[in-house]
């Protein structure tokens, strides 16, 4: 460990001793540090509010065309997952730099940090929509014949956002 290590890691080292900590990978180090950090409640709450707004927009957009509705749903998912990550110690800069528009990376990290398991339809949606969203190819995805039960997907995304909201209220004490 170097002098640059955060106070949270130093506290863990002091409590548990250095032997087991030396065996951790740099990725595990950062995961431990994130769990020990308080998170950014204000920014996470703003992201969640915006996620809900895009979710509502997707609901209305579905009556017009599938591709724009999927795009709004992808933005909702991205903001919701980033809100969850920020509630678990990620900074706004880290999610912007490391996650960017990768829904699958955001989802995988959120699951590692304790986000409850979603329903299968949401996993299927992320598998198809995630790469298309990251590559700005949602129109092509729909043009190639992608279809989904949009009402079920909306319900699943609403449940995901509810789980994020529950995680924010449980883990992040008011400053």
C-alpha cells in the first residue's frame, strides 16, 4: 500500500492486519474502498430522478415508435444503474470515465455491489440493447427486427429503478 491509499483502506489495514490485504488484486482493493466510502447521495438522487423521467418518456414514446422508446429506456437504465453505483461509493467522474454508456458493465458492477437480481426479461433486454446503445445503433437493432414485450420491459425497468431507490434510501444516511 502506498501513501495514496484512502483513509478507508488504511482503516481496514489497521483493523485486519496487512497479511490478507496483500493478496487482494487492485480491482478488489478499489471495490473494498468503494464499499467503505459514503457515496454521493445528492448526485445519485438526481440521477435516479432523471432515470424515472426517461422511463416515463419511454412509456409515452412506445405509442409512437419502438426505436426512440428503446433509446429513452436505455438512458433510464444507464442513469438508474449509475445512481446505484454512486450510492455504493463510485464518484460521478468514475462512472463517466469507466462505465460511459456500457449498460452491461454498469449492470454487472451494480450486481456485484448488491443490486437484487432482476427478472429475466430485463437481462434479455440489456443483452440486446446494451451493445446497440453503446454503439449508437438502436435504430439498426429495430430495423433488423428486434421486438420485445415493451409493457413487460417497462414494468421490469420500473422494478429496477425501485430497487435502486431502495438501495439509496437504505445505505446512504443523510449528511
